[in-house]
C-alpha cells in the first residue's frame, strides 16, 4: 500500500534535472505574431455558435459537414474552403460576407496593435469593409 494521503497527487519527473539551465533571454524587439486568417474565422464561427447556444453537432448537421471537421475549423486547425465557410455561416444564419467581415474586423483590431509605427499610414481612401487584392 502507498503511504500517500488520499486525493494527493504524486509527481514523477520525466526528465530529472541535472543542474539548472539558465532561461534563454527573450529576443530583443521581437514583434508579436499576427493572427492567422483561419484562427480569426474559426473564432468568429465558434463565438456565433456559442452565442446561439448551439452544439457543434447541430451546426455541422445543418451545414452538411462533419462535426470533427467543423471543430478543427473553429480551432483554426484547418483552412476551410469558401464552400465550407459559406455552409457553416449559413447554418448560423450568417452570409459568407458577414462571416468574413467579422473576421476582418478582428484582424484590424488585433493587428493594429502589432504593427510597427512606420507601417501605420493612412490612405487617401479609407476602406470600410473587407478588401482583398490578388
């Protein structure tokens, strides 16, 4: 029998320390990583689904996509096609434009904090929506 008290965890080190290594200093002037588009779109889908108090299964069934795939899209693990994004958006009562516009708004909000000062310029024509260039 173990001499441990009930409900007490025992920690077993997987890599026993052989002398403490000093922590590497953080790189100087390292810019935070800009968010990926798939993360932003997934966040919008998940927030909307949760706001509607719907399950992954319900939305996936209505969108006619697999539940595991929708979960991966929501977590930013998969780059979904425009057809899949449109189906998921429609299952949530959104148009594809609504979904992309919300993701673009998040990108502007988040990325605006990460850009260096020299790249913050104003253009003669402000863009009030989603702008994509080929």
